[in-house]
C-alpha cells in the first residue's frame, strides 16, 4: 500500500504541503480533491520522486520508494510530457522498453493499449497531431504500459469528451478490480 505520512514541502517561503497524510490500499480508489494551488500535484510529484519532501515519509508496502519501486508505478501528470514529434505507437513501445519489457512484449503491450483506448487508427500519427483528448488517452496508455501496482493520475479527466470519460472510467475500474491502487486528483 501507499502511505503518505505527515509530508511537508516548502518552496522558499511558500508552504506547499503541511503535514499531508493518507494511504491507498491495493484495489482502492482515493480521490485527492482541492482547488488549484492546494498541493495535489506537489504531493503526486513527491510520491513519484520528482520533488523531495522537507519532512515526513512516502512509502510503498512499508519501504522507502526508490527508482526500482517506481518502475512498478504508473504516472500521468497534469502537463503533457510526451515527445510531440514521436509517433504514438513508437512512444508507447519506447516507454514499455524503459519499463524493462522486451521488444516483443513492449510491442504487444502498445498494441493492447492502442486498441483498448480506441487509438489504433492513430498509432502512426505524431503526438502533436492529436487532439487534446487523444493526447490524454496516450498519456493514460503510457501510465498503464508497465502493468503498474499503483496508478497516480493528476487530473486524468481534464480535456476529455463524455465518451472518453466513460472509456477512461471503465479502464480505471478494471485496473482497481485487478488490485491496482489508484490515486487521482481533481479540483
């Protein structure tokens, strides 16, 4: 399980996180709600090791989270951090290979998620040519490509049309039913 315990983070004089604490169990969904500037993204970045905390602890299954542990996580940031000129399928394969999958397994996972998220027809398109909703679907596929134990999704429904929201919701319900711990934020 994920445990965020009494986490504090300052950026200069700005207190961004003040004793934040919660846990997420396998097969559980935790919604992290708050207005813009409340610290949701900072907390998620701390979980993923993208920012260090000033106090408190973040653990997974009782242990400090290191780079090896993070390979078992799926992360979808609010900002799109994809290679804009890369083709969609190549992007998925690349991330799957970075996660340690063989070339064949990476290609198989890419094709699985392209089909599941209705992106097969766009597999050869560059990321930059996609609508914001389809880019959001690609980001979800990137978060799922390594079959994570924990999904950390920052504003996952942002920019999605109602059909895409239904698809994303269904995929997330399936993941949780399969024992994935899910932390998602929304304002």
